[in-house]
């Protein structure tokens, strides 16, 4: 399944890109499993996803917990927690 990954703020800096298109294997079924799979692809991904408590996700522009099933996701965004002022 082709998924566009979007990275924001320090996650983007650590991964080294703001977006990438990845072909996700069928056995990868949750956001957390996707992050595990991506972390095995490169040291940069591993560094960005090391502290899951500091990450938030969105599937197709809807905020979701990391244990959310990917379903038919076309886009997954990973970013740090958002605060307001």
C-alpha cells in the first residue's frame, strides 16, 4: 500500500525530509507498526521515532493515537505535540 508520510518540526529535521512516499507491507497494520518499520529503514528514522511519547499522528488529516489501524490510509503525518497560547 502506497502511503505519503509527512513529517513536521523536529521530526522533519531528524528524518531529513518533510515527506516521502513509502510502499507499506501488508503486515504493517497500525501507526505504531508503521513507525517501527520506518525506524528499521534508517538511523535518521530511528532517531526521530525513538521517543513515542513525544510523537503525535494524523491519518488522512484526522488526529489519531499511535495504536490506530492504518486501514486504507493515503497519508500519515507525524509531528510533535501541539500547544496553543
